[in-house]
């Protein structure tokens, strides 16, 4: 699937396209919503005046309106058509932020595991930065498809983050510059609940940069040299939390690629996530003046914290 020919995108998201049927903790629902980690990450990149490339699969019976949105906002050269009904899933949210995903189609693997690295357009190979939403065993192959100068952010898939995969997680870290899990996922992987201890564990295991997403508590972003707490940017009303973490990662990726400053990158991420919270499903559109106001607020509120 191709969009109108254009310059190669600076940023690429390797992930998935879903149709989400969302069930919130109080029981109300939002049906036939554009979702998928790769799409939410693209939206977080888009907030910063970029048109990101999306690498994902798309199936049959994709609603025309959702496809039109993606073609408008993203570079779709990396989207591969597959001959199966478009993947659709219930997204069941609990009050603590836990999400249970239940597929509503018989065939899901092509939407989770494809495209393969060799199927990605060559125009994406020299992207400035890429987010990879895959299991650890896949990341090395994706790393090889990009330029040595391309910044690699790894956002591990939720189901992957279990204690059984600890060794594979550690083995994957050298293929990335940034790892971006959330607090719950990291706790399941390491058996640790304290966020600073989790940061220490990942850095000790070989991570270069950790971006630990903590929902309403903001995020911790850290290297071996410096650590910041980035607050969640307040919004007038939270409409939907689905995909806010992916959207944060997209913003973080742009912030890091532009500044190589952890504080700025975390604030970019927090701003992207704040817009996601105000939309049902993938955010559509943003106000640049409000974006810049939120960024100034986040930069003012972010605090360096001592490495432990």
C-alpha cells in the first residue's frame, strides 16, 4: 500500500494497526476505534510536525474512514496488505491501568509479526529514528535493516514482559539506544515494584537510556549519568487512556532525536501523551500553540532526581 510519493520520513514506527472495541472500567464502551501500537506511536510523532512512516500489516474490511485518516497523517509505503479480516480486539481496561486484549478474529499472527524486516521499503532504511514494537527476539533483525546512525527505540510488547523473558530482554538491550516499557510491564519482568529500582536494574542490565512510563505519575527517564522525573501534563478532561503510552514514546523519540537531551525528550513524550488522553483512540489533529504551551509547562516542572 502506498501513499502519494514524498520525501523519505525522518521517523518510522514498526508496530500494528488494530480496530479496537474499548471497554472502560465503568462498563461504557467505544466501538470500531482506530488503534494499534504502531499507529498510536505515529500519532505521537505527528504532534511535532512530522509525517512518520508506518510499518504494519492491514487486512480486509478495514473501514474506509479509518484508512483515509492514516493516509492523511502517515506515510503508508511500509504498510503491507494481507488476505485476512482486519484484526479487531476487545480492549478491557481496569481501574489500575491493566489492559486485557481479546482478539475478535481467527487469524492474528500476520498482524502481530509482519511485515518482516526485509519487506520494509528501502526508503525507510536511513530514517533518523525508529520505534520498534516487537518481542525481543525480533529487534536485532530490525536493527540490521536501518542505517548505523538510526536511533532505535524498543517498546516491548505487553505479553512479552514476563519473568521468563528476562534473559532475552537483557540480550536485546545492546541492539537499542532507548528502551521504553511501562511500570506494570517492568514490574512483571523484574519482580520489582519500585520505579527507581527498576531503572537501576535495566541500566545495570545494559540499557543505554530508559524511558519508564508511569501513567498519571508521569515518567522517569534515565541514563547512567542523569535521571529526570517528567510529570504528566494536565488536561481539562481525560477521555481515553488507550495508547497514551505508545503516543508518549513517539513524542520521546522525536525529542531525543532533535535534542539528545533527556529532559526535553521526556517532555516531548508527555506532551504527545496529553493530547492522546483527550481523544478516543488515536489522536487526530492538535493545536500547535497549545502544544508549545504544554511543552513549556513540562520543561518548567520536570525535575532532576539523584541516581541511586
